[in-house]
C-alpha cells in the first residue's frame, strides 16, 4: 500500500459512544472504577447523554436509550473498549478501584508482549480492557507485523509491584494522559474487514490470527482497532441496539480527512460530510466518525 493511501501516523482514537438502558449504573462504574470524570451532560432528542473523560478530554459518551434491546452475543458490534493508562502505577490503581466495585465482572488478564492488560465487563456486558503499553523499542516486528501473544498476569502481583499510594490512599481518578488506546469490534468475516479497514479506510495491518482476527493501526502502533469473528462469524448488519453507538477516530487535519473521504467514496462507501467531520458505516453497520484535530 502506498503511503498516501494510509491514515497519517498522528491518527488516534477518539471517544466511544455507548447506548445504555441503565445510565445510573454505568456512570458510577466508569467513574469510580475506570477513573473517568464527568465532563458534560445534555439532552439529545429527549435522551440523557453523559460525557466522561480525563482532564477535560472526552473518552466515553453514554446515551440513555431505554427503548432499545440488548445485542445478541453473536451480533456484530463491540468486543471491547480499551482504556490506555500512561503508567503502570495508574493501571494498578484502576485495578484496585475495579476490585472494589460491587458485582464487578473480571474477565481475565493478558501480557501481550506489547502491552499488559486486564479485562472486565461493565454492568451492561460491554467489554472493557484496561492496559498499559510496554516501551515501543521492546516490540518485535517482522514483515510489517508486530509480535503479540497472550500470557497470564497475576493481578495481585501486578498491583503489589506497581501500586503507588498517596496521602489519601489509592488515586481515585485516571491521570491526564489516559485515553482510548484502541477499539476491538465483532464482525462477520475477516476478509471483508480487511477490505474495509485497510484498503478503504487506510489503516495498516499489524497482525492477524488466520481468518479469525485482524489488528490494524496508524503510525506503527500495535493496534488502534481490531476485528474478530470469535463469537460473530457470519454476522450481518446490525440493527440499532444497546451497546456500541459509534467509534470516533481523530485525524490530524482537514487534508487527512479529505484523503480518507476520497478513499472511502471511491470504494462505494456512503459518507456523510457536515464540513466538520465525516460519518460512515462499516459493512456491519458499526458507525464510524472521522474528526480532524487541527
């Protein structure tokens, strides 16, 4: 793929929007556990919308949608939202906070060689990964693919090694620098995902697990997005349901936005352009927004 056909290296993930019937349960879970802070609240079409983030930067948008049904496990949609913490100490504090949440659903751990991760499900069943990256200079690349694996991490040992307690105990909020590191989707098939996310949208493929999972990124990151068929092989287009509302991707400027719009439209993807951002759907009706930073 020619460099001009790729998203710029400065591309990053923006806020993830989730639709929920239990806003009163999700807000405290993402604040007291993950460590996000309320940033804004508004009404949209009679629905309550809450924005959560860090240092004034929105990472998660929760929209109350009591009229929608929950997704089936085999539907296309969200596999997990991954919150990246800037330090091991910040991640250790988050693990402690999560352990104190009533009825917390812990889904496992993973030393992925490029990162160290802990997995949970929020009260609606949405997957959530909390992780920290290993230094980039320690990542191993071969033929354009980065080495990733999954090895067990003992949560107690991780916390014991990395937790820092301040004068008031464990930090209750995520530090500035925490962000949406990547978003992992459920899709119907990997070949179609590659056609869309690599060939049309412009991410570079960084890893693949046969025909079951694909990892893509911009700028040599291990992955900004991933797609798998572990629960959803053969899934068709989504109907409007609880769970994933939309994924936002931030590109550095209007030029990058225009190049992405041209790539998408040349491949027959319907793109809505309001002059500030472009919006479109992947082949499974997962909604994507591209927004320029500058």
